[in-house]
């Protein structure tokens, strides 16, 4: 199967550089809404068979235009939400950004015992994200196995999971390659055979006109 991991559109927290991971989370900025519309149009030729979003509001809003274009219901699936920032929640300083991103990329390198300050460790994150992706893959297999599944999720979660689980994208690759709002990581494979990276589009899929270089977004930048 083909798996499209799509980062949500821009949020007010992204603009401010906040580590904003709590539920239900913010909606989108006006730019974020335009990014979501452009993302949906850019995927018009993809034969998407299922569409998922996380339990955080911003992914559901981002998925809505794609839902309309593709004629699909958005299924909110537990486990796809952002990596919890713990004691770093809402902080905007560079040191906090580096501590957060350093922790998640350590997980991508296999150091799953490392813990976010007052937050989860890598075992907890991969257990719930793996379970969500495995459920998506199982449903695709039950429908013939060749479907494209689109998953609207979060920057750090997508980069961390892909860095450990996908051939062609190790932790160093994931740390170096940005994933801006509505950037897409495309994979092929499945839980049994493993996942392979086929495309990493780190910029907004609607083009650089939809990028915001002034935003202090810690989840989309290079480590």
C-alpha cells in the first residue's frame, strides 16, 4: 500500500514558535486554511481510499478540504497525535525547542528509553503510533491492499516515526529534512514487509507562496 503522511496546516502556535501539543489544540491560521485547500487540490490525481486525522483539531480542519475533494469521510484515529511536550508545553525559547527535538530524534535513532521532561518516552510514542499505522494498513489489506491512505498528522511525530520505521529515511535524514505545514512524506509497504520512503516533500504542497519564513515553528525546521 501507499501511505501519505501529511503535516497539518499552519496554526497560531506555529507562528509563535510554541511547543503546542495539548488536546484539543488550536485551529488554523488564515494561511493554514489556504494551505489545506492547496494540499487537497494537489492530491486530486491520487486515488485515495481512506483518510485519517489525529485527535487534535488542527489535523481535522486540514483534512476537511481533502475530504470534500475526494468524497471521503475523515476518520479520527487515536494514536496519530503530536508527541507530547510535557514540561516544555507552550515554551517558545530556543533551548526548549532543541531539548524537545533532541529527544524525539534520539528516539528515531533507537534510544527509546530517553524521556521527554515530564512526558512520554520513545516506547510510549512508538507503541501508540505503530498501533494506529498498523490499523490503517490492516484496513487497506482487507480492501485489496493497493489503496492509498492519507493521514493528516504532525511534524515531529511524522519525522520521528519515519526516521526509525522507513528504509531510506534514518534519524539523521529526518533531523536534516524539514517538514513544513502541509508537507507530505510518502511511503510504500506495510508493517510486515516494512516501509520504504518514496518521496519527502518538506515544503507546503501548494508552493512556496504558502510558506511563512517568519514563523518560529520548531516542528518544521531542521534540527
